[in-house]
């Protein structure tokens, strides 16, 4: 560090050619006479001193103070005649205080805002307090993106035309050899000589002394040609090296040169979302104005792309995007007009209609129950007509799937509006007409509902889901001789214990609603005062769907899964295609628990000592995973696909759901639903597993999933011998395939592994390659030989590769899982820590990774089979982590890969957060949620609920509130009634947020005006925070919109108050 002295004046700057200090500083006069170069330096210095501003005098005192401090004695040895200090020992106080003594450093200013000479701009030195910190920037954090000129960013990010550049050469200053510096790049300032001025005038720029003032950049461009200077174009300022901007420029060039490339247009439009995220500061969300500005840019692009579209599919896709972006900009009147025009041109497009239905259902000002119901009815009739005109079976099947979707949306809407018995009756009738249909007679048309079904319905014989039901076909066969059921007595409601009339009304109204989940019969008690309790055929005939007999085998799985979704249960049979769309629809997906539990349990403190012993959350109200036998009949330490719902549902609704599933399986022959029914009953009716399993196996004796499910249930209950015998009996069946035998062997191996019997588990896997495995029992004390292990490894790997190359991915993963388990039990790579109860997790996961890479290579990266394979890998990783030592980085690395492939999978997210449950700045869970899981292509309700629960367990009240806000502002959850109700209660239960609960409620009404549960939060949660006028206003809105009301509020409140006064008078 050079030492400056005020007595000696200016010290000459050392030459770049030599950094050796001079032994003696020459006098100023000799220096001027002997070294011509120094003359120029001092002349320049004198000129600079002459032009210094008055601010230098303000720093004089500070400079004097620093110079005096530098003259203090120091531990370092220094020569007063030298320019540099020689320090061989170092300052021991640097380590103690984390830095050098700032008073030893002379005042200085750094040019370039912390930039470092010789790098591209992604390295910075930033002043943090009294320290200087060195850090690296990602491309998105460069000054080119986070610059102060937001308007320029919006203009450049949305500008889709790439303008040609005319390079204007500039004269650069060259070094003469007499300067005491070396120029690294040409100067940006032009020489103001006569030639330069003449060139500027010739090129069209006005003189700087003109009346127009200083010329602005791009102000005098020729038509579309912009001028740029290779010397003045600051790459860092404009972000020329930023990959997102480079991509934007490339896409702009593509759409300009090939305007018919619609995919490029759409990609450019989607890129604007990335630019919007980059335009805001890190940790902040875009403002409404910024969102609207970018929506305007995207709308302009989409409209131009629409003018260049050539096919109907392109126009429909673009029209859908136009309407979505236009809803952010247009006023209601313009939006309604544009929708009329769009539906007139593309009314048959299902996705476009669905967006339109969402808009109509969520507009509080124009919402009416009957109007929205008619919207669904009209769509069903349109689809029926379209199906009758299609000759191709795939086209008809697609329309039938759309009909199921619309029917599910209609019944969910009717149920949420309070008419639950009508929605249930519609599903009863549809299931009867599909699975209990009598044989069709040739003279009758098979496209309309037969008149005989109305006779069956009006006879009030037991229907599907009711006890003693036999079905429509049995009614036809017996000529209607079946007797109606016995009258049911009404459920007595308990009197509220509150003195508040509004709160008492809410309690009675809720009790009435829970008792009216299923339709009543004419002879039932307590239905005289409620005409909606008995559902006639005329009440539901307009929303029923009826399929031709030949189409039922193709659509019955989709219909059954839609029925389970209506019952607030996860699907069982067909988790692809239209069912996946249903699971991502916030109007449909819901949980029986209703609320997102946000309470932090005492043992979930991130700083507790038992954090390492804490188990992951294995059961979720909102979850997303591929259904396998391992999650359907989970052992104690694995995730559960079905949870207990009996305590969360009204008793009548639960009994109807359970009875319907039971009748579908045992009475109407839907055998593929058997394992699901066994799992559902075991979760809600424990103790009946054996009886139910025997009845199902008697009906379907070759269903291997039933054998596996029953054995796993017995193993979980501690009956291990029964489980082993059940698997042995299933293996001995001669009618099952080789793939099913391998599945049985893998289940047996897993059971022994859970029992920490690794040698016996290995024997079960080795027996898979033995033809006599079905008859030879496994010896207790025997171990597998090397020959057996090699033969089993060859058997599993060869079958895996053959099936995968043949396109049979569903069966290929069976052998892939078996091979990974065998590698875990028999390999010894010693690359990951393990104990005696653990295997070689590195070799096992390497086998899984090889198979996973093959899935990706073959274009099956997002297939259900691939997800099942990775779920098996996650199960093995979790077992290894539970049994002994493991490296958390290995677990994190593998699960991060799985999350990138399947961002919505709850198993991967839960295990990833298992050992990351700590609050830190670089929280990995939050990072992967923001960057991967909660992005627009993958965002869904289950992921948002997971993020909320994670913040509730590891964050604080405000971080949980932020998670709620982000979820309810996202496209995936903004119309989810359950989340809005949870948010209202969350705010009301926290003292610091209670004042916001009312405003959250009114926002919820704007988003979910069809949900009666949202309206009822006024009288349940916010009843003390609102006055009588506000409560009456909410009730009047509820009634005016056409939602179901069982008890008139004003009459009830007046009567309740009179009764309370009478009771008080009697007590006195």
C-alpha cells in the first residue's frame, strides 16, 4: 500500500513496466528536467487541481486525519523513504476482527460501481457496512436486468421486432507512449474537432449547440434502422450476455422472418413471464401495474400471431391465450363482447369453454345460481349432439370424456351451492344407468334415457348407495315388484348454547345442511318443511349423462374416478388424461378435512434436539402421487394413499360413499375397484379386513393385488405369519403371470427387509429366477450363494431391458425395482455409509438411475411408470435413512432429481423437506418450491398446500401468511373455496392478523361467489367482527344469488332473541 506524505507533495506513479520502488525520491526540479514524462503528469495534475470542485475542501479534514493516523507507530516494519510497506508477520488482529484496520487505509473511490477489471460483469465488490464483500451474480441478477430503467426493460422485453443495427465507426484515442497509463479500450468521448463535427452533421445528427439541445440516442434514426456504436454499446448495461435476452432476440428474429411459426410466437409470449419475474427485485412479487403492462405486451403479440395462423387448432390455441391475457386488461363490457365473438368462432373448443365457464362462475356482480347451472346444461346438450354426429370411435370417446368432466363440474357446483342432495341424486342416477343398466332391446334407441328409468326413480325403491339396493336392471327384471325402503327418522339437532342469534342460526343451518347430503324419500320423517329434500326425476333429468352401451367399457374407468373425486377421494383407476386435468382444477379438487391445518405441533420445532428423529409427514389431506400397491396398503413407515375420512364427513355422506363403492364391487361386478374398496374400508372400518378380503377373493380369486393388499394389512397388524402364508398361497396359483409372481416375490422381500432380515430378503429375490420357487419354501437359516445372486441379477436385468425395449414400461419397472433391491442387499461399493442393518444404497440407486435415464431417452420421462419407479427408489432411500447412518447430501441430491422430473409428487417433496426442516437464508426447500414446483406448468393445489404447511412448521406467522397469499393469487388456487376458508380462519386465530380477516373474507366472496361455505364463515368465524347490518347484507347476498338456505335467518334471529329474553325473565 503506498504511503503518501503531505510534506513531500505528489509522488510519481510507478511505470507499468517496473513496479520496483525508487531508492530515493528526486527533487521536484530535477524530476522535471531529467524525465520528460513526469512533466506531462504534473501538468495534468495541476490542471486537474485547478478544476476540482469545492467538495475537495470538505474532505481535507478527513484526509489530514487519515494521514496523521498513518504516521502512528505500527507493529509492521516500514521504511519512511519507501513507497510500500513490507509485512511478513501479518496483523494478528485481522483474524480476531475479521478484517484489516480501516483507519490504515487512505480514502479512495472506486470507479465502476464495484465492477472488476477484466471480467464480463458477473463479479462484484459490494460495500456492506464498513466491509467490502466479493460475490458472483447469476445472469438474471446482472445490472442489465435489474437496472433502474424499468420502462426500458418493459419496452425491450416486449418488443418482438428485431431492428437492424448500423455500426458507426469512431476514432479511438491511441497511446503516444508518453502517458503514465495504458488504455484498455477506446474512449467514449468524441474529439470535438472540425472533422468530427462535419461527420456528425453529414450523418444526420444536429449540432450539440442547436436549439434542440443535446442529441438523444435513437432520436434521429433512419426509418427502422437504429444506430449503435461498437465503442459505446455497453454490454453490461443492456444485458447483451444475458441468456434470457438473447433468447428473446432470437425468437423476435424468428417470428419476423417466419411469421407463420406459431410455436415461436407462443414461446416468445411465454418468455414475457420470465422477463416479468426478472424485472422485479428478488424476494418481491410483481405489482398489479407490472402484470397488466406485460399482459398488454403479450396480448399484442398474440393478436399478431393470430393474424398469421393458418389452421383451426392454431387459432383456437391463440384465441384461448388471447382471452386469458385480455381478462387482465379489458373492462367487463369489452370482455363480455370479446367472449361472445370468441365463442361464436370457436365455441366447440372445450378448453376455451372451460375458461369461459370459470369466468362466469367467479363474477360476483353477475353470478346467479340458475344461470350458471343452465350454462352447464347447455354444454352437456351440445356435447351429446356432437357425439351423435361423430363416426370415429376416438372422437366420440373424447367427447364422452368431456361430458364426464362437465357433469362433474356441474354436480360439484350444485353441491357447493348448498343443494347437496340433488348432486348426490344425479350421481346415483348416472351410476345406475351405467353399471346397473338392463339389457338393451333392439327396438329401443340406445342414445337417450329410456322412459323406464323414470319409473324406476319415481318408485323410490332403494337406489345405488342405499341399503338393500338391487339396481335398475333388477327392478326391470322383477317388473317393479321391489318394496320401497323403510321410512328414515330425522336427525335431531342440538340446541345452540350461545346467546348470539346470528351464531345460533349458523349452527342450526350447518346442522340442517349436514343432514341433507343424500336425497330423502317421500315417507321419511322431517321433510315437510323442506321441499328440496325429496329429489324428483324432473329435478335432475337435464344434467344426467347417458352413454351408449358399446361405449361403457371405454369410459367406465374415467367415470368411476370422477365419482371418487366428487366424493372428495383420490382417483383409483385412470390417473391420466382427463383425470389429471380434474386433479388440477381448483373448482373440483377438495378434501374431506376442508381446512389446511396450519398449526405447529410442539415436537416440530426446527431448533429442537429431536429434529433428526422426527418422521416425515406420511399422510396429507391434499396429495399427488401415483397409485401403487405400496401406498394403497402402506406399511407403518410409508405414505398412505387413503386416509380416514369418517370423522371429517357427515355420517350420511360417509355411509353413502362406502355403500356405493361396496355395491359397485360386489353387486355390479366392477372388480378393478376391489383393492381400492379393501383399502378404503380398512382405513375407516378397522377390524373388518379379514372378512372383506375373503369375500373379495371369493369373488375374484385371481386378483393378485387383493392377495398383496391383504398380506400387507396383516403384516401391519403384526400377523406376520398370516402375511407370509397369504403370499405363498398367491405364488402357488397357476393362473397368474410371471410378472405377477415377480411382484409377489418383491413384496415378500420388502416384508423381510422391514423385519431387518436381510439374508431372507435376498433369498426371496433369488428365488424369482428359480422355476420351482412356487413350491420350495424359503429356509430360515440359509443364505444365497453367489451363483444364485448372479442368476437372479441376470434374470431381472434382462427382463427389464427386454420389456422396456418392447414398450411395456408398466411391467419393466417391476423387474427394475427387484433389481435395485437385489443390488442393495448384495453389493458392497462402500461409497455411502452403512451399518449391519443397511445395504449398499449407492449401487441400488445407480441401478434405478440407469433405468430412469432409459425412460428419458425413450420419451417416457413423464409417464406414470417412470413415476412409480422413482417412488420405489424413494422408498428404498427412506428405508436406508431410517435404519442407520446416511449422508443427507445423497438423499437430497436424488430427491431433487425426482422433483425436477415430477414436481407435483407429494412423496418426493415430503422426503426432501424431511431433513431440511430448518429456517435459514438459503433454505433448499423454499428454493426448489419457487424454482421448480410452484412454476406455472407444474403449479397445483397439492403443491400450494404443501408450501403452506411447510411454512407453518418451519417459518412464522408472516411467512405462512405469505404462502397463503401466493397460493390464492396463483392461477392454480385462486378459486379454491377450501383454501379461502382456511386463510380466513388462519388470520382470525392470530392476533397480529385478526384485523385482516374481514378483508380476506370479502376477497374470498369475489373469487368464490358460488360457495356457501365461504358465505357461512361470516356467521361462524367473523360473527363478532361484523355488525348486524353487515351480517344481514351477507345473508341477503347469499339469498339473492340463489344459494340454498334451510332456515330463514331474520325470522330465526327474532325468535331466538325473544326466547332469550323470556328465559332471562323466568330466571329473575
